[in-house]
């Protein structure tokens, strides 16, 4: 009986360590995703500012007469493509963040289940 109790406690301890390691991995991944989202937001703001400036030049509201219209249109389309690319990337990051949140929720539920299963049959 003592031997099985020791094995059970050792197994529980190892399980808790694995759970903590998985939580740390998810935490690091979540932090990386958050940093990427912040960098993405800064990049989008910069593109927005450049887009507004370029749009004013295209409309003739700016003093800049150095660029020809075809070059400005080319820059405009490249800007739109870059913005769309960033939006897709943001969507991917948000999906990853949601996935991490669901994994964390699943881990907590599994831990609750293990705790309930560990209760003796008489106490249940």
C-alpha cells in the first residue's frame, strides 16, 4: 500500500511539473504573439500616415510636384498590398492567441478533472 501511494504521489508530482512546463511554453508563446501584434500595430500606423500623405499628393493637395502620377499610383498600390498583408498576418496572430487561450482553458479543465478523480470513492 505504501509503495503504491509513493508511486501515485511521484506520478502526481511529475504531472504537475509537466503542466507547469506546458503553461510556461504557452505563456512565452502568448508574450511573443503580443509583441508581434504591437509591432504590427506600429507598422500599420506608419503605413496609414504614409498613405494619407501619398493620397494628398495624388489629389494635388500637397506641394510635392516632384513625383509623377504613375509613380505615386505604383506606390499607392504597393501600400495597399502591404496593408492587406499586414491585416492577414494580424488575423493569423489573433487566431494563434485564441488557440493559446483555448489550450490554457483545456489545461485548467484537465487539472480540475484530475483533482476530482483523485478523490477517494467514499468521498465522491
